[in-house]
C-alpha cells in the first residue's frame, strides 16, 4: 500500500462514498420512522393480496413481527442490495480500469511505487468505501430505532450480524468487479462485464425463489448466500457464511492483484 496514493484516491472518491452512505442511512431512517404506523395485521393482509411469485422473490412474506424482520425483508433484501452493488461495480471500474483507459496509470508507474502497491492501495480504497457505506447504514438504523421505536426492544446483536454478513457479501461482489477492472483496459468493458455478471446472479436468485421447478438455480448464484431474512434467525450458519465469504472475496482480490501485476500496460 502507498499512503500518499491512498489519501489522494480517498479524497477523489470520498464524496461519492458518503453520498451512498448518507443516502442509505436516511432512507433507512425513513423506513424505521413509518414502521410503527404500518406494523400489524394490515400490512400482512396487503402481502396476502400480492402475487405469490413477487412476494417470494423479494422476501415480502416474512410478516411484521419486529422492526428487524421488517428491515431485513423490505430494505436489506432489495434497495440495500442495489445501492451496494452499484457502488462496488462503478467504483472498482474507476479505480483500476479507468486509470488504464485514460492513460493516468502512466503517471503512477513513473513514481517509485510498485504495481503491487498501486493495485493494493486501490483495493483498500474500494473496501474503505464499503465500510463507510455499511457503517453509515448501520448507524442510521440504530438512531432510527432509538428515536422512533419505543414499545419493543431492538435486536442490536442480530442487526450487527446482518450488517457484518452484508459487508462480507459485498466484499465478494467488490472482488468480482475489481477482478474485471484489473483484467480490462477499457473502463466501459470492465463496467459492463462486472455489472452483467452481478445482474445475472441476481436474476437467477429471483427465478429460483419464484419457481419451485427452477429452485436448483439457487446453487448457481452468489446471492443465495445473502438472504437477510434468514441471517437474523437463530439457526443461521453464521460462522460458515463468514468463513466462505472471506475466502471467496480474498481469492478474487488476490487473483486481481496477480493479473494486474503481470498485464501489459502499454500506455
């Protein structure tokens, strides 16, 4: 890692990182604030009127038992996934492929800094943003629960567990996007390939949830691992999930670093 490069890149991307994080936190605050007014049998009755496939696909059938049940199904299962996926894919493409595409990598290579240090620094910038966004989101949920929820205890431990698994899941998504960014010399191609693969995984997960005949597709998508409704349950295999996600993400980043170190950078 190179400290000067890290500081420079964090300054460049900090505004976007905090925009994602604050936006997610404010939306989560909004959801928490309206929870007391919509919790109860009315929402469950509304869910029963919706198409079963739609309800199953987006985990809307989990009821309104607690605030955490509500957040896991209605926020972490959909909007949160979109926000973090967009951040991971776009930022990873900008941190490596854009520098090569626009020739800016030549200035970095002219410095007394190794390729390995450059790409590891860019990786750390990407992951720092991920921590910032999820940290802001978690803080928004905690503040919202303290301000608006008075008649039920907030399961802070389960909420923290949910956010930790989310962090590690998007560590893997970041690894996928970073790998394509390291492979490609064209920013648009890196963006297109990583976005297409993540979108394919997401669609396969939706189809597996909607169709009983196609539920085998769940074994072909990484999104099967991130099921917020299941994560907060007592019998969730937390240790196995954490171990698997850490290993998968690390393999992707190590592969990306090795590829970038050996690739031809004729700029």
